[in-house]
C-alpha cells in the first residue's frame, strides 16, 4: 500500500533520531573532554610554574646566603656584620621554605634541609653574640669560613640542576604526579623520579661531607652528640628490657608477641633495645614499639599504633590523662606547658620541676588520643639528654628588681617564676631566669630575665589558636 510522502518522511526522520542523538552526545563528549583537558593543562602549567618558581627562588636564596656570609667575613664593623648575619638567617629560612615546597621526598633532602637550618641558626646565634658586644672567637671565624665554602658547594650543585631544569629534562608536574602515585614507597624504592632524585641526591651527598657544626643553638645537630646526662644505672639484658616495655605500655600486653632488636641506636648515639609488641591477630588491639636504653633501662620512646575515632574529650582532659600516665610510670615532678591539638590527637609537653624551678631543657612529650583519652606516644629523648640535678643558687636579682627591667609596654599578668631555659649563646647553653607572663597591646608574651645578671635573655609570644597554645 502506497504511503503519502509526508508520512514516509516523518517515519524516516523518526528512524534517524537515535543517530542524531548519538552524534550530539559524541560532540558534547568531545567538547567536555577538550574543556577538561584544557582546564587540566592550565592547572598543570600553573602548578609547574609554582614548583619552577620555588626551585629558582631556592637557588637565589642559597646564593644570597653565600654572598651574605662573604660580607660577614669581610666586614670590620660589628653593626654591618650583624646585618649580614641577619641576612644569612633570613635567606636560609626562605631557602628552607622553598625546599619544602618542592615535590621531593624528605629522605632525598635530609642533609640539605639540616644544613640550611643549621647555617641559619648559627648566623642568628652569632649575630646575637655580636650585637651584645661579645667578641667572636677564633672558632666562630673558622665556622663562618667553613659555612661559606659549604654554601658555595651547595650553590654549585643546585646550579647543575638548574641546567637540567632549563633544558626541559625536569617536569615538576610529572615529579609531583609520580610522588603521589605511591602512598607509601616500597622498601628500597623512591617516589621521586630518577632525574630529580639523582640531582638532589648528588647535592645531598655534597652536604653530607660537611662537618657538623659545634655550637649551642636551638636546632643544633650536635645536641645528638652530647653524652646524655639523664641515662644512669647498670646495663640491662634484653629480657629485662622486654619486662620494662611490657610494664610501660598503657595496656595489658601479656598476650602479645614480643620481638627484641638489640643492635639499635637512638638519636644521640644512645644504645637501645627496640621492643616490638604485636597484638594477637583479629584481636583489634593496638601494636606498640618501645625503645629502652641498654644502660639503666630508661624508656626513650614509645609509640602505640591504632586508628583514631571521633573526638570525645577536650584538650584539658587530655592533659589530665597525660599527667596521670606519667605518674603511673614513675615520672614525678613534671608539669605540663603548652598543649596543642592536631587531627584528634593532643600533644602535651612537660618540663621538670626542681625545687619549684621550671627546668625547660628537661622536657618530654606525651600524645593522647582524643577519642578515648588513651596514650599514643611518649618521647623522653630531650629529657634523658639534658636531665641532671642542677645547682640552683639564690637569685642575685629578686623578682621585683627583675620586673623593673621589663618594658613599660608590658603588663605583667602572673606571678614571676624561676626557670632554667636553653639559650642561643655559644658560651652558655642554659640561663637561670625569672619568667614573666604579660600582655602588650593585646598580645601575650613570656619574658625571661637572667636572675644572676639582669639581662633579658629571651622573649616568646604566646599564640592561642583553636588547636591550643603555641610559643614563638
């Protein structure tokens, strides 16, 4: 039967609509894909430029460190030398920040990072010494010369990498993508691409040849080379160390599998036993690692591994839990300072109290889980390194006299307390001070006045955040 042309054309169009729809979908998909690719490309360019800028800023910072060190050596004016050393400190800090911005694993850059911290710290320490009209020793001059040479070596190593970066052999976007491709590197592997790893490893190897500086700055590596004063007592056996660990952990580990590693050294070249406590399978109990000194059986470090649930206790309660734990393990005369909160975990530092005097170098830290208040970590390395019974004389300057030496812009809010603090001086690592807490123009500060000389030794600003209190 013959169909009218209109009806036949309508049915033809109906038969063709799936093809038309498919064509629309394909075109739309291509447009969407292109827009996504274009957006990704723009993002890659932006990210690449950011990494590129950080790398070249790092080069500039290191070169500025070298120049400023040269100026500090050439200057005969204490005022200009202080300025040059201040430049070293500032540029080294900026270099550290730019280094941390690069998508390179910490293991590849460990020594380079340590050197930048160390050179900045030594410059700050020496600038303060010169500013207080102290004479630089022959050793200080030798260290400055060594630092200048070391900074030149570091600059040359980075310049070699600059050549590779400029020739396009380094794509920072690909570096970042490869670094993110593995959450945790396999043993013996690295998330850093070879071309970058090889370049930075060469730089880092150059830094490893640098001798450790011997000075008493706050971030000095040589604190790890001091013979710990708090490690006393007779040598203990591996079995005895196991018993120490089992008693120390904040839970019953009697059913745990225990492994003892003997040839281990903690920071500061401390001989330890490392006790691994593995929970029974399918028990849902936490594992733990405890480091115990071979001499005296002191616990240096304890870490408990478990998942953290939702927060149920506040920072103040976590401080109470940490204090109770220290009492249980026999760490008496410890007082908490400025607790902070990070990712549902509180970090509570404690300092030792001797005859009512705060001994800040004798510090340890306790981590508390904020889901149930259990103890996650204990770190007593600083305490064991510094702790000893100190001779604390009667202050030559009374609290009222020290208070008269404070800035008129500081309003004291708390009673003065005696404290021993670490100081950034080459000659004396500690100072016996009056501690004043006060406010100045709406901001809180701690000011430390030497109880023997009346010198204002240190000022710390107290920063109160939603995570807790920090000092700077």
